[in-house]
C-alpha cells in the first residue's frame, strides 16, 4: 500500500516505479548485538535483576535554547495510551525474545486534527539473561500514524515511515508535512543539539518504563 498523503503535504511526490520498491508500512529495524549487561554500580532487586540508575534528566552538553524539541505531555485527538499501545504492538521489535518499550514526541502541533499524527518514535527491547537486564533491538525513526474518525472517535488504521538510504529524503517529503521537516533532517549544529536532546528525553521515558516493569530499585 502506498501512502496517499503526499499531495496534501508536499510539492515533491515520490513516484514508485518498477525499479523503485514500494513504500513500506513497517519500519526497517537494525538488529544489533545486545548491548553490554547494564551493571555499573548495580543494585539488585528482589528478582535478582542487576541494573543501573536511569539516564539523567538533562544532557549536560545541550544548550538551553535548543531544548525545545521534546513535549513531555503531548495531547492528541486520541489518548496517549492508545498511541503507545499501537506503537508497541506494530512498531517495536523484539529480536531477542524480550519486551519492547517505546516513547514518542510530536513533530508538529497538528496532533491528529488533519487525519494524521506525526511523531518521532524511539523503541528499545529489554530482556533478562542469566539474571541480568539486557538491551536488544532498538529503533529511532519518524512515524506517521493514519487516523480514521467514526462517530467522533478516532482509531489508528495504518502507519508509515521513510525507507533507508537514498529513499529517505523523498520519503520524508511524501509522508510528512513541511512543518516537520526541520525536526527530521539535521541540517546544522542547532538541529543536532535538538535531536540529541529529544532522543535523550525519550530514552529517559523508556528507562522509567523498564525500571517500573521489572520492579527495580535504584541506588
């Protein structure tokens, strides 16, 4: 299925040709070798799971003027819980048999009123191996959620994200409106700062979910 939202959002439309693979609905995920066991300064909870203190709330190298690309309390036309459940089920990956944890922040202020929700999504897999908490497959990508309104209620019916490599720039212009492009493409040092801050905050969100899920105490 090809996304038909580009005519509204961009003057540049990606044309699928016989030599150009169709736009994918599912995300291309890099499967990584598991990260090192998370055990610096470990505390051990009652389940015997070793872990570490979560990420700090603010990266020290991000100037304050660039810390504006993360919304800690986004509001959409449907609940954050519904969005989270959809993302975890349809976008998060579990290559090592673990559990996917996802966090997201909006890319613009439309919040679904145009029939789409535009997000930056971070998902990470966590699992227990020999009593240690391990991190597996992860992805960080922009995502467009397509909505359907029925009797003044919304539901997510599909999702889209850009393909890798040379397809990425034109796919971004096809899938996402122009007012999100500067939050997807990092064209200068300021954009890099903002992107780093956003990812750091999303990682904080995921760490809180993980620690709550595995009932881990910190030191």
